[in-house]
C-alpha cells in the first residue's frame, strides 16, 4: 500500500461497533483510549526515527498498527504495517518521516 492520507473525522459509531462486535456506546471510550495511546507513542516514534533506531521504530509502530487494526482504521493500519516491516528489515531507504507525518495527521482527524 502506498502512503495515504486518511480522514477519520466522520465516524459512524454504529458501523464501527458492528465491525468490532461491541455496542455503539463503547466506541467513544475506545477512541479516547486509542488517542491517549497514540499521543504517548507518536513522540517516541519520532525520536526513534530521528535516531535511526529500527528496533524502537518497530516496537512503537507495532502498537499503533495493532490498535488501529482493532478500531478498523484500515489505511492507518496498513501504513503502520509497512513501517513496521521496513524497520524490522532495517530498511534505511524507507520514508519513515513521511509515514510518521501521514500517521500523525490521520490520528489528528479522529474526534470523539
């Protein structure tokens, strides 16, 4: 998957709940947890990228990949997956900074 710029500003809680197997009333709590987790991880990911620390990049983006997959943020999941795989291979030609910017922007579109 190529770098993308997903916009999650309009979410259908009913559809999300159905896809996840929960009630719509639980979605705001899950989104809140997702945003809190992302807020803690994204700065660590940025630092890891700046330091070319592939193990830390892989670990940080793995968390984002898992939680975005659980929430069915598919484009975000795919970008995180690509970054994780590239970091696991210590791929120094991967566009880590561009992917971080796209992931950060996508997360910022999520509103509760």
